C-alpha cells in the first residue's frame, strides 16, 4: 500500500466520523449514516484499487475514472448546496418567528403605553 493511499484513507475515515456525529432526527440520521458508510467504503476501495474506478467509468460510458469522480463530486456538491439552502431558509423562518414572538412578549400593554406617554393619571 502506498503512503498516499494510507493518507487518503485516513482523511476519508476522519471526515466520515465527523459527518456521522449529527443531532438530526433518528430516521434522517440512520439514512445519513448508511449513505456515508457506503461513500466511505467506495472511497477506500477507489484508493486501494484505482483501476476499478476506471472500469466503472467505462461501464457507464465515461472515459476515465477521474472524470467519473469529478461528476460524482459535482452532484454531491449540488446536493450540499441545496441542503444548505434549505437549512438556511428554515433557520431564517425560525429566527423571524422568534423575533416576532419576542417583540409581542416585550411590547407594552395599552395601559403602560398611555402611562408612559403622560396620558395616564399622575402618581406621586
């Protein structure tokens, strides 16, 4: 085994472990772990047997294994962008809802507003 293969496998495994540690719901987390496990296995296999990636590329009609990997990474990146966008939108909606609720909770009552403006009775 080449040194670069050991390094790449180590990096793939570390990234896989970091990505598995999630706080999402149980079903989402299970699916995520299964897909990530498959990705890690494929990454390790492609590092150990690079000709297998070229053979797989030829089966699907792509000339080189590197091109197939690039196409896969583009698809994965687009999935990441869509997922990040959806998460950001959800967070924006949550922050907006919380800000509205906080504004209503901290808003003065009509009596407090009148008293503050000087319209209420004078108290000593």
